C-alpha cells in the first residue's frame, strides 16, 4: 500500500491528494506537503538533483512502510523529482490520509524528515551570478529532526 | 563486485561506476574505503574524510562495519540532501 514515484516530471499535488481519498468514506484527514525550490534571496539560479536510481525508490518505500507500521494510515503517496529544477519548482510531495489529523500530520512530518536524511538524493546549487556550482551540504538540524522519531520509539 | 559513486564522491573519483576486486584482507565497508583511498589522487580526495562517507550494499544503507562478502553492488556517496 502506498504510491512511491521518483521522476523528472512535475506532479499535480492536488490531483495526487484527491486520488488518495477518492471513493473512500473513512478518511477524516488528508495532509499534503510540497517542498519547493527556493531562490535563496536571488542567489540560486537552479538546483540539480542527482539520485541513485533503484535505491531512491526502495528507500522511500522503506520509509513509507515504517510510517504505515507506526500510524493507522489509509493512504500514502510520496513523489520525489530529480534533474534541473528552477526556483519555484516543486521538488517533493508527501500526501497522507488517515482517519484523524494527528496521525496524518505526524506521519507526513516523519516521512519528510526521513526522506531528507535517508533517501539517496543530492542537491547541487547553480548560482545566479554564474559562479561555481556547489553541492548542498547536509544539515545537522535535518539529522536532529529525523532523530526525534527514533528517540520516541522505533516503528 | 560493482562499485557506484554519487555526487562529489563520483566527481572526485572521476567515474560513475567500476568493477572492483579487492584483496581478501578487505573485509568491511571501512576496509574497502581505506583500500580505495590508496588507488590514486582522485580516490584519496574522495575518501579523505572517511567518516563523512555513506555506503549502501545492494541498494540498502549500511554502516562502515558491514561486511562486503557477497555484495553485488556497493555504493559510496556523501550525506544525502534530498527533500
């Protein structure tokens, strides 16, 4: 259960969310998160996102499975894009359906925290001033966010 | 086994992937990183801070203490920055 896609193409977040709940009458909460490419105050021209084909899908599926083991979810869709993305472009979608909002919010947040630190994607920033391209550094704050879910009991 | 490299590890090594035949004394992922870092300048640069390097065996994350025996594909990459 759950939909995982890794793709270059854009996605329609509203349509993906509607799909999860379509035809169901037990969904009381539908949380959709979309991560977008920021321009970093005008300094960033584009992000290049590299991924590990095969492992990216498998790792997102593992993260989805652990969320499903932890909360009573009625549907999950996770989509991550790769390739060149301009400021304003959508990068990642997490949509979670549950009977109650607490489970849906928590699962969506855990999914994003784990996607950022566990799914094999790497961002490279292309600067607006034409300067050197730089690999985006992993943030310890992202690791700390992901660690919260481990300290409160594994799924 | 096949080694695959991503992001700045790939750039520093100078290739996307290659076949490796490490000697028998290379038992763990950490041993393999140390062995690779002696293969030339690019490798030395890629693996100069071994603790930063993440690894996966057959497309699942592993620690540096994981044994490489039986691995078909071993990947090396920097900490992930997706999402």
